[in-house]
């Protein structure tokens, strides 16, 4: 049985949560999954270094497991990631006890060096009160502490919702404690902007579809002029809020969710993020996908998981979904508001035409830190979620074949990068940017594999020219 100290997956007792899983899950690999997750937890920090990048081992292992990976594939994925990791340490017992005082709990928020103390604190809380009551207390209670934590929950490119989603999907209290501790050490600025949008949501009376809002953002000259590649991850603070505040708040606040719309708008949220991420291409460049926008997709695949639990209040689920859709729009703006080109999907000819199962095989074999497997799984999830809404005009992607084509685009692109240009592109990224140079080789490859801020031509500097219009 899984406990707040021990990871033990029992596939036969897992809840149905709405995210794609191979059925049945491969029972012969279950023990290996539990072993690797426990090793990761016992040995490694949630950050891989002091720059704030995340340890993706748990996400990768569980995504592979859900796609039907073998024990060898799981071990290969784990071993590939270990050279990037930062060791964990023994927590300061006194500080852990001090966190029971809300004032002292607040003092260390946003500081990665206290992750081990926050984890030990949440481990104790879950041991005493269970996952449901602990998560509700620290994220959804509505007091100052929970609101501060909620801001942080949405920061870090949505890694916390992903991690909590895995905890719920696989019923693992250790992962829930990790998710809350990760939340505690994230900064809060992204969530504070979401709160600002919420406070100004009264300026918008009607709720619009996400793609409709995305198109309005793309076509708004004032918003586009406020965006600058040099703003980087501070695009919203230094560009949009500084130079187009009213227009920005109005656009982002136009996404709203009511209780009776929860299922439909959860599906729309994932559908829209996939639409503007996968189709944001440059016709003269090889097909690639924005690193930050990709996280909107991965996180969106876990929103049905959050919706599935009865202990999150309905009002909180609606608020989470509003913030998720607004987060996606904010990340879209941060990445330079790229133009989706639907013809990219229509014209695309897969390198190795097949159904979903062969795509899953290739994703399981792919050598990276897990982003590709999570991406493929999210596309399979979206194909499921979209079916009831295929005739809804807000959904730009409506058929299983469309999602399968996009999955081929993702895996073809990733394989081509590893096969043809990984060394050269990694060298180019290291020459131009400072931060990858202090990372492991595998993380440098991640930086080159997935461009950042693809709405700006500058972000494509390392991506090779495309060989043809229809195929990589």
C-alpha cells in the first residue's frame, strides 16, 4: 500500500481519471516503476540545479508506464536523467516543525533551498490528515496562505498541476507531498498576474472561446507591438502590462468557466492549446514545438484528473479551469503570439505512417527527458476528450485522425532532431545563450530540441531549414 513515505503502485485499484492510459497497464513493470520513483524521491531534489529547472524523472517514468513501457525502457529513461540531478538532503527538523506556524511557513516560500523542509512538512500533514484534506487546506481554503500557494501552483510553467495530477492518477501520497512542496518553493509572480486578471474580470461580460481570444490577441496591433523577444520570460510584466495593460487584461479575462461547462471547457482548453502550439510553425524551418507552450498541453491533459476527485469543491474546479485557460493565453502571449497554420497538419505526410500504437512504441523508445512521451500522451488524451464535442465550433481539432497526424509530427520531429542535428543545434544554442552551458549535456539537448518563444523569428536561429513543404 502506498503511504506518505513509500511509493507503491497498484494498477488494479487505480481510479478512472480521464487521462489516457494503456489498458491494462503492464503489471510486469509496476514494481520497476515503484522502485525507480522511490529512488528518485530518496536521492534527488525537485530542481536539477539552482536555475530552477525541474527534475522530470517522475513525470517521464509515469508517462512511459501509462504508454505501456517495458522495464528496459523505464530503466533507460531513468539512467539518462541521473547525470542532471541535484541531491536531496536531510531536512532541518526544527524548521519543519516551525512551518506549522503560518507566519513561519510564509517566510521560506519561493526559496528552492527549503524544498526538503517543505516536503517533510507536507509528508507529516498528509500522514495526519490525508491527501484530500491537506491539498484542500493548502490550495483551496481561500485564506491568505492558500491564496499565496495557489499563485505558486500556477508558476513554474504549470509543473505543479502536472505533479499533483500524477499523484491523483496513480494514488501516491508521496507525489502529492512533492507537488505541494514544489508549489511552496516556486515564485508567485505568474499567479499574481492571474489574480490581477481575476480582479478585473468584471470588465468583460461575455465569455469567449479560447481560440477566438487567441485570434483577437494575434490581430491586436497594440498587444503585438508590446511584445518583444528581448523581454523573454518577463514578456507579460515588461511588455504587455507596461505597454498594453487594458487590452491585455481584457483579452485574458474573456475566458470564463461555469459549473455546467466544466467537462466541455476542460476539453476545449486542451484542444485549443494543442491547436496553437502544434501548428505554430515556420514554413522555411523544420517542424518544431515551443517548449513553454508544450507545458500548456501536458498540464491540460491532467485537468480531467483534477476534475475527477470529489474532494476539490466545484467552485474551486471552475476557478482552476479559468486560471488554466488564462495561463495558456498568457503563455501564448509570452511566446510572441505565434500564428497557427492549419495547412501544416492538412499537408503533413508522416515519415512512418501508422496508428496510435506504433507512435506509442516510438515515444517509449525516444531518448530525452520525457517531454516527448508526455506530449504524445496528451494528444491521445485530447482525442478522447474531444469526441463528445466534435460538432462544437470552438473546437478546431475534431477527429482522431487529426490528433494522430499531430502525434506523428511530434515524434517525427523529435527523431529527426536526435538523428540529424542534435550536436550542431546544441552547439549553436550554447554559443548564443549563457544558461545552457552550466547544464548537463542532456539538458542542453532539451534546450535545442524545443525552441522557446516561437512567435519571434529570433527563437528559430538554430533550427535547420525544412527539406520540403509536406514532410520533414
